[in-house]
C-alpha cells in the first residue's frame, strides 16, 4: 500500500516543539525540585541516624538520665528514644528545610510566601515541600517509681509493642 505524502507539512515538527516546550520545561523543573527534596530527605535520614548512634555510644539503657530529668512530672512512663532533624526553631516549633516548587506549575502559593508561613485554610496550598526526619528505637522501659522520678523498670518485657511508647 502506497502512502501519499501531503503537501505543506514543512515546519510541523518545529511548531509541535514550540507548543510542547513549555510543558517539558515545567515538568523538568518539578522533577528537579522533587528530586532535590527526596535527596534532602535521604541525607537527613542518614545524618539523623548517624548522630543518633553517636549520641548513644553503645549505651543500651536509653534514654539517658539527663534526657529524662526535664520530663519528670510530664510523663509517667517511656520505652522509646528518638531524635529529629530541624533546620531551625521558631519558639518551640521545629521548622524543616524547604524546597520551593514553581507556583504556576502546581497552582498554589503566592510570590510573597515564605517557608515558615502557616497555611490558614484547607483550600490554601503551599508552594513548599517541608522535609522532617526522626529516628529512634524501642529502648529500656522507665516508669515513675517510689521516689516520684522516672526509674528503670526491670519487670516490663521490652518485646511488647506497648512498651515502645511515651505516656
């Protein structure tokens, strides 16, 4: 079967290229931003995990006493030890690192939006990806003892999932 060639098809490829180029550039920008956020998250996990094991220094009785003392009267029992990553703190609120997405590509955010701005409504969409990382382990169980402070609890089986909690 012979296919007829149509006349006046010159320039069709360049026209299609010009029409779809903005879509490809937007897609590329989103992929680069998302890739950077994912890479940042992976690096945070590695750093947080490494710092966690540096802090524990082969101590199996976690959490350490100096971390428990400020919590006296706040919690009644604990069996978990963890640390988290933050870029900065505003008051007592941790702020994670931000990765800005093109707002015209995602349909959210404003030109004046900053990383630590709060989102006030359910309809408002942020143009930032915030990455947080926490690493921890189920550890020795501590409960409020006879002295009123948190004491090591030898009777609790550490394999029970309820022991890996803070109450």
